[in-house]
C-alpha cells in the first residue's frame, strides 16, 4: 500500500504508469502535428492514451499512491 506522499514518489509502478501515459500522449501529439492521420490511426492513438490513463487511475485507486 502506497499511503504516504513520500512513498508515492518512489512507487516504481506508479512512475512507470505515468511514463507510459506521457509517452502515449506525446506520441499522439507529435503524430497529429506532423502528418495527417486516418480515423483508424487517430482512434488507435486515442485508445492508447485512454488505456494508459485508466491503468494509472486504477493503480492509484488500488494503492492510494498519487503525486501531490
């Protein structure tokens, strides 16, 4: 259980999930900025970002770790 704010910062799973979300978000932003995407590509990227957010929220709810 990651109950203290200090532990939240060092929770490796939380940090990994945050990095996964940021990578997915940045990949989507960069692809949208530099080229025209098909609807299928846009949907796939949006789903990837949404799933990363869901995994991070699920972890936060289960373990109580959250960066403050």
